[in-house]
C-alpha cells in the first residue's frame, strides 16, 4: 500500500511446482496497469541456463501473469517465445513485447480488460 506495508504475497499458478530446484527465478518486469492490475513476466524455472553453444545465460520469461490488487490470479498469457521486456499501452489496451531470438523481435497483443474483471 502507499504506507509501504505488504498487502499480499503473489504466487503464480505453478508455484512450488519446481520446489526441489535451487535458484528458481519467478518474476521479471512487473508493472501496474489500468489502475487495477499487476502484470509480471514469469519464468518459474532456474535463473541461469546454458544456451545452444554451452554458454551460461539468464533464463527469460515466456509467460505474462496478471493479478488483481488483492493478489488473485486473473490470467496467464503464454507467449511461446522468450522475451526480454514488455510494457503496457493502456491507451490502446495492449501489451507490447520485445522478444528474444526472433527475426521480428517487437510484437504486441490486445487485452480485453473487461474479461479480466
């Protein structure tokens, strides 16, 4: 809240699925949008992985989770591709994503906010 007190711990839909793994990285990029939602990039797996050339790199999210301000899970958007960042375009009701390793890295998808309420 505005006083700095913790209102809720927010858990993803697969929380503790990988509880035996160490160094799990859950969230990346978190934004507040439309005055009522928390939007977060979701990894839910180990934080460091090896790429195809056997080099270590940070694991990137493939999903975006949406929660209300009470911490209730509202939606999971599985993008199917790793992304490095996203931003919410509230004026046009969409999320703009910067994908990793794609020929066309910039993409967006529209949100129907009324369906999430």
